[in-house]
């Protein structure tokens, strides 16, 4: 199947088949795909937490507003977190990145206000989200990206030191009655000429 066909069939799943769990092989592939995500200067300011434990998943679901049912039904929940300690991040890139990448950070990013540096770091994690959702679609894994969560509660529940939660993605197999499927509810997107400009 070509990617355009996959893009047309991919959708945000609203209802999962609670009884169907993704295989360990599938989960390991998705972990490796996330590890290979692109980021500016290969900065990798992230931590991805795969949650399959039903008790922990239930705690996170309670901190997820209207996303609660999706999380409880899904096979796994992946929590995307960004490094929240700039000094820790700078030590990380000093230890792992080539001189040119560190020089780029020192020249163009380091002098920015703290809020802008943290925004830049968060943008890198969002790059991994697009990569991950596309991988899920190619692998036939249904997914639901969600920002509708209580981020600070997530961070506490997961005991993340030096990181903070940005968003989460539920994954699994759709319930056949899910009304949001494109075969039941056609995708709604703006016309091509409204969003793409050729120069």
C-alpha cells in the first residue's frame, strides 16, 4: 500500500478493542522507531514511556479528562516527555554530540530566554510524534494522539526526574464499531489549494 493510501485511511481512534493487545514484537519495533526519530542537531531531548501495566494506565487515564476511556481500552499508552533541565540538556549534548552540533546550540539557542529554549526542546519532541504516528499507520496500528491530559499529574505518576510530560498517544486495535473510522465518517480536510502554495 502506498503512503498516500495509508494517509487517507489513518484516523484518530476513539474506541479500542480492549481484548486485543499488541504483540511484544510490534512494541519493540515502535520503541526502536522512536529511538530513531529526527531532531534538530540530533539533540534528542526526550524520554518515551511505554505503559502497558493496567494499574498505571488506569492512574494516567484518571488524569486524562475525556480521553479516559480510550486509554483504559487501548493496548498501550506512550507518554512523550521533554527534558526540563537546561543544564542537564547541555551536559547531555556535550557528552553525545559532535563539536559542530554543540557549536550550533551555543551560537543560536543558548543565548535565548529560558522559555524559548524550552519551547525549542519541546518542538523536537513534536517531530517524533509525527514520525511515530506515520510508523503506526504503516504498521497497521491504530493510534490516538492526545494533549488533553493533566501533564503535571502524569509527570508525578511516572516519577520522571528532570523531564516533564508533553502529550501521550494511545495505541492498539480499533473496535469495529468505532464511529470515527473513515469508512463510517469521511475525513474532513481543507482543500489542497487552501493549505499548499507552489512558488
